[in-house]
């Protein structure tokens, strides 16, 4: 488990590149839905958490499936 | 219908501006917060992608036919990248210039780059029967086409320079493209293989560069063959920026950058696609509304119906129903 997270945390791991991408997608998508600044930011934050949460979930599932390999 | 509080001004002009430069359309509409979001996010992702791909992730190539021994290249990913607008649009012009160059090279008369006179600084090495193989720098001047003969088109020119030790050199240059005694890299290309023949013999790694153009030519004294100069001349920025890449260059980039090159492609694709949302927002306004609306009557009714049906399933509701019927 720890080694998997260390692997994830490794500086060269390309997984980290998803964070700025998810942030940009969340902001631009939310900005194209609403006009009110507060609503855009709240919605973008929620979308960002949804995307990263979903990806973290997929990571955990894949990690569990590969635990005994 | 767009919320009346949002002033779209001239929406078509705003959409064009938003396409050409992310955020510009919204700045024109005085929607400055959105302009900042779009320009920072879209351009930030786009230029980060360009940086990851060493400025070679964005290029456009649309071959109607395959070159001999090569596959037909069609960069579908550019159709997403071009959504970024002006920063990616020069690739279309470079593709057209590249096609013209190739068509010219395929024709019998071989016009195009070989017709231009080449005057440029040179860096490389000498391969000489008497002087050996020193590293040299200097200037090639007046390399121009002098005539067409049975064995091909011949070129002449002059090299004036020195070895890296400081020994002055001056040579006449004479070569023919068809015989292999003159090799010049493409005038317009994103990356050029500048491998020197000596380096190939020494089995050293290939060397590629966008701003350097391969230049090998025979060195002569009158008509006596003395050897070759092998190296590169400069390629101006407008001849390599966003210019198409050939198969060999793409293989080189993928080998050198690996996943990083793929990330660069994904970043630039997504940046272009995101800007489509921004263009639509400039044209039509936000998709869902201003953001402070109360739920409309229909959705209110639907939600109250749902609440009632949920309450109807509870034991208390069943008891109340039974009491009412008795």
C-alpha cells in the first residue's frame, strides 16, 4: 500500500499532471455554464473534487485488483 | 434566451475574438473575470503542453499521398489544437509552404529552396584529404545553382572560416544534389536530421534540431576533389516554427521524450477543445443562466411531487390514509 502511494507521489510520476488539467477543465467548464463569479468558483471546486475523487477511486480499485499479482 | 444582465455587445465579433485569442472576446464584452479564466486556463495549458513537447507538439500535416517509403501523415490532433486560435494557426501556413516545397522538389526542374542563394553561418567539421577532420566554423556564401547537366543540377559557392584552433580556411564549394555531393536539409521543416557522415561511422547518436539545417558539400580546388564540409547552417525561425515533421523526426521525438510527448499532445488538444466552450459562451452567453436564478415552476412542481410521493410511502401516511377512509 505504502509503496503504491510512494509511487504515486514520485516526482516523475505523470499522474500529477492531471491536477492542473482537471483544475483548468473545471474552471472553464463552469465558467461556460454560469455568469456569477461565486457560482462559477463553487461549481468549479465541486467539479474538480468530483474528477479527482473519481480518478482516486479508479486508482484504489486498480490497486486492489493488482494486490496479489 | 440570454440573461438581460449579460451584455454580449456584438456576439459574432466577440466569438471571433474569443477564437483568435482565448479571453479576448470576453474582454471585449467587459466580462473580465471570465476573460481571465479563459486566457489563463486555456493558454496556460496550451503553452505548458508546448513546453513539454519542446515546441514540437503542435504541427499540421495533411498528406494527400505518401512519400516513397513513408506512411501518409495526417495529424488529426491538430483539429483540436487549432481551437486555441492564433497561437496554433501558423501551422496551417507552414503546412501549405511545406507542400509547395515538396511539390517543387518532386518536379523535374527542382526549383524551390535550391533556387535561392544560400548565405549563412556554418558550423560543423571538415573532412579533408590533407587537413584531416577538424571542427570548423565560418560562413558559406553565394551557394547558388550554376547549371543543369546530365548528372544533375550543379551548385557553387565559397566557405570562409577557421578551425576551432584558429587556423584560417577558405574553400571553393561544388556539389550536385543528384550525385550526393551536396545535401541540404529541407528549407521548411520542424526538425532536421543533422547527422554527419563521420558521426554515423562512429555510431554516435543522431542529432536533430529545428533551427539548424543539414549542409554537406564537396570542397574543391579548381576541379580537384579535396573532401567535404559537413555540418549545419541556420534555419530562420519562420521556417521551423510549427512546421510539419516527417516520420523520422516524430520517431526521434517519441524516443527522446516518451510519455512527456504524449502528455504534450493531450494538453494542447484539451486546450483547443476548452476554447470551443469559451467561443460558445461569447456567442450565446452562459449555457445554464446567470447563476442566481431560483428553480423554475416546472422543476418546483416536480420536486414537490417527488416529496409527496416519498411521504406517501411512509407508515404515518398509510395511517392517515386509513383514518380518512374510515
